[in-house]
């Protein structure tokens, strides 16, 4: 009679089935590890590319900023040169204008006494002559002599009616000699380079009316 040990065969069968499963697990583990390595490597490469791209972008931006700064500095230097030229031109212009104003003032100062002398010579009647005349702050002080009081009075009236002179103020009038008869006199009055309006004009009439009205107020 033949006896078969089924228990041992079952164990052997189970042992034979476990071995291929372990081998499959062992063979499957390296493949998963490779995939992980590839993913990590891909992420590292991608991160490097991103970092390199960002670095190149920043480098280009920095280069553009430096170029912009250089251009603006060059423009600023040009503007500074232009501003300096304008300031120099303005200084030369101001200096020239001051010289022109000074020349015009000197001409005016020279013209003023000449005009005054001319007007006084026109107002000076016969038998009257001047010994002294001073001009100071828009006023004239003079002293002279005449052969009779009527001639001196005529001179005072001529100055009063002169459009360039104000109301004269006669100071002293006295006889200093008898053979011939000579009288000394002195007077003061203001002057203006702008002639007064003649009597009868609207401006003169308005001024006269205003003065009269002011004088008659209680």
C-alpha cells in the first residue's frame, strides 16, 4: 500500500508560490525607484531652467536699467551744459542791459541840465542876468541881478508860465548900487522833464476845478 504525505506537498506548493511573489516584489521595487529618481531629476532640471531663466531675465533688466541710467546721465550732462550756456547768456544780457541803462541815465542827466539851461535862457528877459544856479533833487535855486524891478518881475512871470517849471518863490529883492541902479534877487522853484498841460486843456481845467472845490469846502 502506497501513502502520500499531502501536508508536505501542500507546504511545498505554498513555498513554491511564495518564492515567485517575493521575486516579483523584488523585481518591481527597482522600477518604482527609477521613476522616482526620474521625477526628482526632472524637477531639479526644471528648477534649474527656471532659475537660469530668472537669472537671465534679471540680468537683462539690470543691463537695461544701467543703459537707461547712462542715457539719462548723458542727457543730464547735456542739459547742464545748456543751462550753463543760458545762465552765461543771461548774465551777459543783464550786464549789457545795465551798461545800456547807465548810458541812458548819463544821457538823461546830461540832457536835463541842458534843457533847464535852455528854458531859463528863454525865460530870462533883457536887463537881467544870473550869477549862480544850483540844481538839486528836482529843484532849482538861483541868484542874479537886474537893472530894474520890472525886469526881475518879468523873469519871475516867465518862469511861472514855463510848462517845465513850478510856481517860483522869490526870496530877496534889494538894491545894491545906485550908479548904475542894480538890484539883487534870488528865488527857488521846482522843475519837471514832462511839460505841464497848457491852461484851458481838459486836464488843467479839471485840476483847477478840483482845487477850487476843495478850497471852498467848509
